[in-house]
C-alpha cells in the first residue's frame, strides 16, 4: 500500500513539474494562456468575438521580442505623462523625485483654473495616477520620466484633431492657442483624451506580459483607468453644451473630434467613442445617446497596443518623436512601427490538452497581415438587446460621436410581442437616423473650413 501511494505521489510530482514550468527571462512567450498550462476544453469557437480576436492578434504582433521589463518601462512613459499632467493641473506641482527619477519638468506645466466642484475629482484621479507611476517603480523601472510638452503638445494634438494642414496652427486658425489648463472644460477634455489611452493601452498590455504578477498589476491599472475615464466623462457630460475656447464648439463636439482622431490613428478597427454614441455596432442609449463607458456590443471595453498609443501621442511620427514627447520616449518600446499590423498564432492555442510549451516569437516568425476593421457580427441574442442594430456607421469620423445633433426623431413606438414585454424601445430605421444625424454642422466650424 505504501509503495503504491509513493508511486502515485511520485507521478503527481512529475505531473506538477511538467505542467508548471517557470517562465524564464528571455523566453519571450506569445501571449494567451501563460497561467493555465493545460486546457481540455478546446478547440474554441471565437467567431462571435471579433473585437477580442483582433485585439489579441494585434498584441501577438506587438509583443515581438520585448520582455516584461521593457513593458514596464514603456508604462513609465505613459504613466508619467498622465500622472504629471493631472498632478500639475490639480495641485500645481509635479511628482516627488522618487517617482520622476530625475526626469525634467514638462514644458508648460502649471496649475489648472478649476472650479470647487471639479477640483476634488481631478485631485483624486491625480493621486491615483501617481500610484500608477509608483507601480512601475515597484515593478522595477528605473528610467526617468521623459521630457514632455503640455502647451506645445496639446496644441499640436488639437491641430491634428481638427485636421489642420502642416503650415497651420491652432492659433493661426482660431485666433488663439489652446490652453489645456484654462478651465474645467479644457482640463477635463485633456484628462479624458489621455486617460482612455491609458485604459485601453493597459488592457492591451495584459496580452503582452508573460508574468502573471505583472499581468495582474496591469489589469488593475486598466480597471482603475476605466473608472477614472467614467468620472471624467460624467464631469464633461454635465458641461457638454459649454463652449470650448478657442474652437467655439461645445465640449460634446470637441470630444467627438478627439475620439475620431484617436480612432483614425490606431488602425482601421473601430475602438473609440464620444460622449454621445449613435453607432449601432455598440451599446447606444436611445433618446439621450449618453455614453459614459465606451464598449463593444457585448459591453466589453477596448484594447490598444503600445505602438497604437505611441502613434496617437506622437501624432503619427514614425520615429516616435513629437507631440507630447519632443525628445521621444525612454526605454525600448519607443516607436509606433507596426501599430496597424496583426500577428498570427492564436488559432493554435489551445486545441488539445498540452503542456505550456508555447513557441517563442522568433520560432513563429513575423506574419504581419494588417489588422482588419471590425464589422457587425451576427451575434446570437444581439437582436434581443433593447436597441436596434441599424443606423449610420462612420469609422474614424466624429459624426456618430456627437459632432452633429443626435437623432431627435429616432425613437419609434415600442415593438409588439416579445419586445413590448421587455419594455424595449426601438430605434428608427437606418435611413431616418442617417438623415437626422447628418444634419447641418455647427456654424462655428464647417467641414470645408477644416480642410
């Protein structure tokens, strides 16, 4: 009996040893499934999860040969950008040197002119963003915060948002420069423009990391950044009809342009939304069209790779120098190269029970088909949602995001039968929504005047 038990224990120990191999430095494993070593449930059908499949394929290519240390250093750059912008605006000072590690003061850093109502929200978010920077230090990053430019960066960013030609500036177009610290509207617009890059970028990094500890930490960054974004959206929603200087457009309209810019600069996939959302591929609330939590039709938030965010933040610079980073980023992940490229290998994991012997990136090789644009899938149960799945689809444009008035005639009487039992309110046919959503733009800035 003892001999039999000893044999069983030995076999169990061997199985544990085989199925729980540590991930050594330099292994550079492809993302997906590094925590679970055996899965007997496959193969899986991901055909109804197009957004998530695209995100992971993008992560597979973005992973390349970067280590978790490289990922943490990249995070230092973006957390310094978010944290220092928020901290200067909310408190009128920067980080302690323990967080900055000798990094220079950002150009144009100063305290924002915030109302007593908005200030506490800005301060809480700023303190949590300092915590995000602290996470990168606790995880081993010693690189200094990079040189950042707030005044010049935001004006170049907004020039790209408004699609101005290279020889034109915000000041020459609108008569004055954009001041990110001027008031609640300007500052929270800027906070949100950065915050959602952090939220989506952190989610995207989960697919790149190999250490479950680092992945768990980054997941925490993503969830708290999403919460920050929701607070910022709520502050802006309450001010959505206020005018933003010097553009003479409302908060809602300006952020519609910001959202379209971010969507345009990270590849053809649809992964960004305004304060107003009427796009039928996503959760669109009839009547008010309020959009506090950008998500796909399944209510899931979006993800971006580091290269996508670098392309947005450096305004399309192939070298990753410009925009908010006049001297570039610090570390190894510093360029947007391949931001719109998809990797292969996801279909092979896992189709049968096996050990966690995932192939290295070098072994698989680079297979760079382009990322494909998300199209509405026929999702079982999708038509049971209390919204319709029709209407205008305008990728990388501000029109379904709140630039023009939301459809006022899009609500029709409740459907009969099951829909009435659910209390559903249907949306108008796409032709009605198209005509309503394409109403005349704000007279302050016409499409033609923006080139």
